[in-house]
C-alpha cells in the first residue's frame, strides 16, 4: 500500500493506513503526525544500549510518559545490546526480519545506513514535519532552546532535512594526573629522597584522590610551592599540541635525569580516529564530504587519501616511535590508554567525557583540561547519541514515539538524564534548572561534577565539530584510525596504509 502524507485525517482514515510497512519501494519519508489520538493504547519500543546503572532517569522518563498518556500510548524500554556497535548490528538484523523498533538511540553513522543510498527505500522517517508540527512540534522559541550544534547534527546526512534528534551529548577532554603535575611524582621522590621536609609534604598527598577529598588541593599546592622554591619537578598544563609534545619530551628527560626507569608514556589518546579527524579539521585537511558529486559517485565522499593527511600521520607515528604518545591502535587495538593512565604509566590522556569513570584513579588526583589542538583554531569532536525514528507504517506509533522524544528532551528530565551519565543536556534551559545548578555546585568533588563546567566553556565558545554522515561514513571513521594499525600491526608504509584504508572505504560506500 502506498503511503500518503498525513496532515489532518480523521480516525477512520488513519485506521486504514496503519498497516503500511517501512523500507518498501513506496516509502514516503516525509510523513505527518495525526491530530487525533487512538481509541486504544498504542504499544511501541525504544531500544537502547545503556547499562542498568545508567537507566535510572530513563526509566523515570518512561514511567512519566506512560502515566501521562495512559490508554493512548505506552513505551517499553528494550535493551538488545550493551554497546553502540552491537546495538547497530542488532538493528540491522531486525530490519531484515522487519522487526524494527519505533525509535532507537545510536550514532548518525549508523542511522545513515538505515536511510540507505536510495531514499525511496529508507527505513527512517525524515522528521522535518514532526519538528514543525503546529500541535506537537517545537515552536521557534523551543527550537532555539536546543544547543545549535547538537540540533544541527540531525541534518548532516546524505539527504537533506532532519533525520535524527539529539539525546544527550559529550566531547573529548584531556584527563591529567594532577598529583604528578603538582609534584607528587617519582622524579621528585628520587631527587629529594633524603629531605625530611619534602617527604613530610610528599607523604601527605601520595595515594590521595580528589573524589570527595576537599583538602587535597591545598596540600598539593603546598607541595608545589616547596618544589618551585627548591627547583623540583612541576609542570604546566599544555593548551596546544606543540606544547603537549614538548611537555612529553620534558617529562621523559626529567625521568632519565633522576634515574626513573619504570615504563612511561607521557601522552595518551584513546581514539585514533578522533585524533586524526579532529586534527585534520584543525589544519583544514580534507577528510570526507557530502556534496552533489557524492550523490552521483559515492566514492567522492572519501577525501582523506591526500598528501597533507599522510604528512599528519607520519608526524603522529614519529611521536609514537619516540614513546611520547600512545594511542589505542598503537597498543594493538585492545587496550585503551586510560588503562596506562590509571596505572601511572601515562601523565595525561584524551578521552570522552562520557567515559570519565574510566579515568578515575584510586592512587592520584585527576583533573580536566581542554584537548591540546593544532593550528590556530580549536575544534573539538562532538559525540554522544542521537535518536532516530523508524517507519513503522502506523501513524499512531510515529506520534507516540515523537511524544516520547519530547518527554525525553524536556529541560528538567534531560538534565537529570544527561548528568547521570556524565553527558551534557541538549537544551539551554536545562542549564538553568535547579537540578543542573545543584549538580555543578559540587565542582571540585569529583570528575562527574567537574565535567559540566568544562563542557559549558566549550559549548559557549561554539567549537564543536561533526563529520558528514552517509552510507559508509562509519567505515571511514574506523579506517582513518586503522591507518595506525596498518602501520604498526601490518608493518605497512604510510602510503600503502592510506591505500588500504581508502579501498576499504570504497567498498563500504558502493
């Protein structure tokens, strides 16, 4: 049955249309929300990949929704997988069996595959009409309440219009061993091993963390002041990439001078892909694009196989060879650099704000800083899940799914939901809620409280960036990071590694 645009239809007309399925040759991606509600309770599912410890507020949102729309709409939270990649795999499998949910969380790279290369076969709905709906959409004033960068991500797909809405967002930050920087490090322990005054100050801070310890910072400041006076080893947090590299070299040199031989790599970066994609953007090096040429020839999406990008990778590889820098892929791909960081083998590392719990050490104090950037313009990867809406062939299911998203994006609900998981809310008004203000009032008492203060500064500076989304863009993201694996694991030269990555991307986009 061919779908139709549905703007103002009576109940009888609507009931005749609810049996249409998604993904067939007659897909109409631009549908409308019915004005009326069903005379029965419509059941639909929201699929997610959040662990039990991260769903407290999601369950509150769902319970409030089900109570508010009792007898009309009812959402069931379904947890088919424990991570984004696995959730994507499950969705693809269920699409083949025509068992898709009404809406799911995930990343735009995954959503682009649900749209497909042919818009007439899309399994997703384009939601511009939902957003603009006079009765159930977001009026201009409410739409302006969304953080622009978070909202804009929803229309960066291979086809025009909005295909997703933000759920909550994160970015990358630099986690650094604050104790080490302030002087609680093995260089000073060796240099002043016989100094009783130093040992008293050192032993007072060693092994302590900032997670709820309100006096540690003062004690570390006291240690640093003593070391500055006695020519000890203390360090400043780098702001730019060259400064971070220079600091890494200095730390290695200082350890050599003081006879510290334990395994150590100053600078870690968890995501090889994010490292290269962000630095390519900072240096205006082409990565991927969405344009008219790419609609005709999908391989035109892929732009990273160029001399400037190869120069950048060679520079990164040089730092890896000198053991100034480590990345996940340079370590073999199975170990994140936060493992080295937590073990004291790394002084500062870059990772997601959403993964802050993996960068909390039980042995030293951790603080946050912006990711050191190249060039003159800071740009930071925007991360965090979005929500897409599947064509279920039932306008009431579509309406219920959309109303559930509105419940999820409520200012207070979204603030609680995001903060619970160390993410940022998606609306400006969330940052004015008492719940958000209460949370950040605990700044200095743990990373989960410090992160919102850091991300607020980045958000206000409008320095977040996203990459174009298209069928195969997830492979491009994976392959740009795999170049390091090809060089280290497969022992390829740089040009061959780029060629391998490019060829894999060509297969994915065709």
